C-alpha cells in the first residue's frame, strides 16, 4: 500500500457514500488491501494498516473521520473478536 492519501476518489465531485470526510474512497482502499495482501496473515495486514495510518497521522493527511470511515467499512466483514481488535486499533490511531 502506498499511503491512505493515494486512495483519493477521482469522481469529479459527484459525491460518493463510500468517500470519507477528507475525500478518501473507502472502496478503493479495501480493494487495494485485498489485492496486495491476499494470502498474508492477519498480523501482517494489521501491521501494514497501522504503519500507513501512522504515516498519514504524522503528515496530517489522515483524520479521525478517515479512520472512522475505514473502520465502519471494514467492520461488516469481521467477526466479533476482530471487531473488538479493530476498535482497539482505532482508539490507538486516534491518540497519535
């Protein structure tokens, strides 16, 4: 994954329910993650997401709204244990 900012939606301002507050297209993020990390372990995927999110937080391109939108988009695909883990990650990233 490049960074969260590289997944900006280019829909010419038409709007999209999958677009976050700062313009990130959540569908694109999920598609990219699915393709790039196919076959990777859960720990590898989580580490990559956290690493990229931390970079985005440091350079100011990842907002709390982006984190929330990403979590809301991913949550339906997770079991209860994974959802709890996701919530812990969200809390961690929002403190950064």
